[in-house]
C-alpha cells in the first residue's frame, strides 16, 4: 500500500512537470549559465546543491502562475531560476546553522567544503539573484523579493532564538514557518502574476495561494520528521528533535502530556546522543496524543484555503496543475 501511495505521488508531480517540461529545461539551462564564475568553488558547490535533487517547487510556482495569468513572454524563466537561487542560498546557510550532515539524502555541502565556503557561496547566490533581478528590470518584483528575503532572515533568526525553547507557542512557530518558508512560495506565485499583469485582486489571490501552500509544505515536512524513514526524508528522522527545533507536533505534545511525560520529553530536546530508543519514546508519545494528526489537520486547512484562492481564475490546465500541487504538498510522504 505504501509503495502504491509513493508511486501515486510521483505520478502526480510528474504530470505537473510534463505540463511545463520545456520551460523547466530552460530554467535548468539558466541555472548553469548564471552559476558561471572564474572561481571554481562557486561553480562546484552551486552545481552540487542545485543538482542534488529537490522537486523545484518554487520554480514550478513561478512558471505555473505566469501561465495561469496568461503571460506569453520569456521573463518567467530567469525569475524561476532566481527564486531557486534564493532558496538554495538559504539551504546552504541553514545547514551551517543546523550543523546538518545530510541534504536531500546526500552529504551536505558544509560537510564536504566547510562552513565558511557554504556561507560565502550562499552569499554569492543571494547577490547574484538581486543582480539578475535588476538585469531583467522589473522594479515591482525587485521590491517584493527584497521584502521577502528580509522576512526570511527574520524567520531564520526567530527560529534560532526559539531553538531548544520548550515554551515556544504555536503562534510563534507559525510565524517562523510563514517567514522562513511560506513567504518565498508566496513571492514565487506573485512574480508570475506580476509578469501576467493581472488585476490586484488576482495578484493577491495567487500570492495567498502560495502562502498557504508554503505553510502546508512546512507543516507536513515537520510531521514527516516523526513519521518517515531516513531514505524517504533525505535526512535523519528525528533530526528536528536532536537539533532542538520546536515544531508543531512537539508543541502539541508538550501542551497535552502529563507533567511526568513532559519532563522526560524535555530531557531529550536538543540531545546530541539521541538514540533510537529515545526517539521511539517521543514518537510513541506523539502517537498517543495524536500530535501529528493535529498538525496535519492544520496543514489540510491551509491546502483547502490555497485551493479556494484559485476560484477567481477561470478553469485551465495550469489551475488544475496548481490544485494538484496543493494536494501533493499535503499527501506527500517523501
């Protein structure tokens, strides 16, 4: 049954890719072109992380949103690449902050080349992104991306401040998710709408679609940390607990567990030597209090709100694809 579910998810995402396969090929070419540098390490690291998998969800959002909004030019290609460059820069920085050893099932860049190189190449990708935005000359998109990257930095800093803090509230967690993850997906969708020159109402609708998709994506990701296997997740299961990240399943568990159970759980947050038996204990507690179910119900509400945002747009293959992408975000298991 699980194999069939995974195959269904792959089929759904493949159908979406097929719809814009030619544009995606052009985006990949854009990646390679814009990674050009006389400094070998920049090319090597950039190619490694950009080529290490990932589903290109953010470029997909730019491309599909632009098509949904009847854009017929070519600027959606470089902007799709720009959004992925920004995302890749955050991954490089995140892995340094988190001291991560795996990224998408492969050894993380900071392990291979060191923290200093990861930070500096991440900075290069950020800088290159803004240079490309100016080169392609849309001030409205530049303003949105500038605001977005500022909010992303705020989300990262807030997450750092709340690391290992069991008093983190659900509201604080959702603020981190919004700024750290959802805001870039919102900007990706809004970029497509700006290129299509649609009404402010439609621009706001597709922006809210992206925001809700981003919220659902991160909520689901945080649940997968307690429910997947390492090879499915592309990183060690239980990594969030080990790193002291207070995600919604854990917040719900701490709120609902008995005082004795809570004390046991608190001992394990951020513990470097978190072994299998300790992780199983936390997972059993999460199952006991249905904490993943609680977080996934919130993710489902975000997906439903996202799909409702698309009702303002007339039926099209792009709208159908975005609805399919919304469902995939909730149902994915890898």
